[in-house]
C-alpha cells in the first residue's frame, strides 16, 4: 500500500520537493501579483500601514485596535529593517513559507495522498495569494497541535493550541475546542482542561474588555455587523442564543445556497473522506460556525482567508480516513490501484475547479499570467508614485482599494479612498494606556481620556481604469466598467469632489495623483 502513498514510506525524499514547489509557487505568484498592482489596500495595505506605524512610530496599540492580534508585534519587528518597497514582498514570502512548512512533515507522517490533498487544497492557495493575513498561521499551528497529540505530548499540544490565541481573538475559541479534543486523548486531561479554560478566558477578555478599551468604535468583532442578526447584546449572550435556537440557526444556514456550496467545496474537494474520521472535525466547529452564521458573503467564500482554521483538521481527518477506506476496499477484494486513481482524480478536480494555481479554472478566468505581470502602464504608475509621494511616513496617502503599493501605504495612516479625504478620520491613540487604566476599565467600564488623532489625506492616488471601490465596497468589474450602479455613482461623485478640492499633480491615462491644496 505504501506505493500508493496510503501508508508512509521510510525516509521519503519527495515531501521536501513538494514543499519547495509549493513555497516557490506561492512566493512567485503572490509577489508578482503585488508588483503588477493587483493586491489591495484591504488587507495587505492596511497591514503594511499598521506594521509601519508599530515599527517606526512606536504605536504598539495598533495590534489591539479592532482585533486582538499580538502576533503583529513579531511581524513589526521582522519588517523593521526592510525599505517600504520590500515590506509587502517580505510579508508575502513569510506567509508562503509558513503555508509550505507543514507539507514535508505531512508526507513523512501520512504518505502521498494527504500531502497531495494539502498541496492541492484550494484553501491553501487562496490563503497564500489573497493578500496577507496573519490568519494563515492557524494552518501550521493546527498541524503542530495534531502532531503533538499523536506523539502523546499533551503539553506540547497545549502550547501549540494556545499560540492560536496570538493570531486573533476568534482563534481563542478554536484553541478552547482544541483543549476539549486534547482532554479526551491519552494523558491529555490536565493539559486539555487548562487549554479549554485559558482559551475561553482569553476570548472573553479580548472581546469584552481589550477591544472596547483599545478601539474607539466598539461596534466591531463578533457582536457587530455580520452577526447583528443573532440575539443577545454581548458575545456570551449571542453564544447562548445560538445554543438555544437550533431551528433558527439551521434555517439560516440551510436556507442559503451559497453556504451549502461552501460546505460542499470544503468536503467535496477532499472526496468527503474527512467525514469518515470525525474526531479532528470537532475542532473546526467554532471557525465553521463563525463563517456560516455571518451575513457577509466573504466569510463563506472559498477565495477568502476565513478558511485558515479549517485546513489542518480537515487534512488530518482526511489522513485518518484513508486506512479505513483501504481496509474496506481490501475486504471486498477490490482493486486498490483503481481506488487510488479515482481518489487522485477527485483531488485534482477539486484543485482545478476551486484553487488559484496555474492549473485551475479560476486562475485563467482571472486573466491567467496576465494578472500577475506588470505592463508598461503599471510600470509608469509605480514610477510616478515613487517619485511624487513623499518619503515622510507622517504624510497621509489615501489610495483606491485596488491600487495598493508600498510607497503609498508605508505610513502611520493610510487607507482606502474616499476615507479621510473629505473629513478627518478619528482614531483613539492608546499609546499612553497603563495597566492601572486597564484594571480600572475592567471593574468600572470607565476609559481614560485618550488623545484622539485626526488623519486627513495629504495625497490621493486614483486609477479610473482599475476596479472601483468605495472604501472596501467594490463592484463587479467587467470590460473596464463597474456593474454596480450605486457603487459607481458614489465613486464618481467622490472623484469629482476630490478633483475640485485637490490639486492634480500628475495625470496619465486615467491615473491621478492629487495633492491637498494649500490654504
């Protein structure tokens, strides 16, 4: 059976080759996409801006604003030596490395098919190519957890699970569920209980205290927007409402064909084999619930980063199901080679239909390699931004969401047009916060009188021939035109107003650089 990769081979070499191929492909495509001006301000540009403010401006609290992401402190330290043009590329390379890292260990531990399943899984490719998000770290950390569990190292597994809390507050829920899973493994009781309690405690602290303390607008996170339809005014209240209203929840999920397609893509691209090994699937419940309970389509889109927490449990469940299926095939005197060939075809079909590699349909529908290579016009745009935009990171540059470049977003404040163009963007400066302030807030709910910064655009960069956005709200862009009339009208109105209130310092074939008019 080892020749079909159903069981691991002794000291295989091919897993390292597969890992290097995945690393090379993700690195090349992600970097080329950025250099061709195909990345976006939301979210690569926003992360570059926040990391710049943290590394150069000392604004450490940016890792606590809106989301609780302590891992950003590490990234801010890593990018500090890089020039602004290299920072986005550095983030892309680091992300690709972390996504390719599990592959050699998967192949050595489980064999060919789990490695192939991971290599071709659409979620891996979209997490690697959809700009940059620290969420991708949940994939190697998830595998680290399961490997430690299988090696009967409960406290090593506990450390891996708790590291999830550093990515984003929502992963604390998955860490808690990892604790439950660990508690039911051999010798994992004490470690599992500790992880469960710590994960829940951190989730409560992050959502109920840290986000309101460090964020000026408290209407963010799991209590806002996409989850507003769920009853309850707090995180715990919403969780209780979900548990006590199963019929409403099922109706919400099963009544949306897009969410059913999302589930079919997740499991169908792995031949539904993970369902035969449901143990690891228990750990995807909080991540999957956040996607399916959301009213925002990007949460349950196969092209987004919200799949990161699902990858490791799904692949481990897939690997656990293989021996069961092979035993069933052998028991019926079936041809194992035919079954292996069928499984390979299913995995390949899932990749071709859903992934973002050069072997996939979405890749060529999106323009193929033409979408990953800058043309002459892109080169002129880059040169103009490098020449005209000031080096001073305190100068505010607002750029179209679909026009992301390092020189524009490597600043203490940068965002997507038309935010902060006509009215100042207000933000809470929590830099002077102390532990005493936070203790007082926990017990009384009273925040210190934080200084409020007012950011107003000094420069605006626009490309009328690139997809139009109003902040992060885009439109269907076909044939060089916006197909959403409401977005198109709002964008045109903002552009016209900006051209009246700003001086045009550069204009070239629909590309504009505007500078705020001196009083």
